[in-house]
C-alpha cells in the first residue's frame, strides 16, 4: 500500500456485543464482534511488524493475553 513503510505497529482491539456489560465493552481479540479473520491479512499486507493487543480493563489479564495471542496466531499461522 502507499503508506506500508510507515505502518510498523497496529493496535488490535475487539469489542463485546452491544448491550454486553462484560469488561467495559471490551473482549479478548478474536472473541468479540470484530472480524479479525478478515482484517488480519489486510493488516499484514499494510506492512505491520508488530501487533499490540489491547483491552481497557480485562477481568483476567492472563486469559486476555493467552486467548488473544492464540486467536491472532490462528489467523496468521503458527509462524506468527
């Protein structure tokens, strides 16, 4: 893409379904409403070197990190 050399890191965030009170509207990446299976290839084509997973206030940090990383690896392949 035109700006691929400038896009080194992407912040990756997922949202819980509307009306869900769980964790202030956030979700583990790949377990919310955002279609990361479709978005991840576009992020990589854009030149991402780093994916920074985010959640404003997860109830369980370890669960959030573990599930989010596993989901992204599933979309990117095990070499990710």
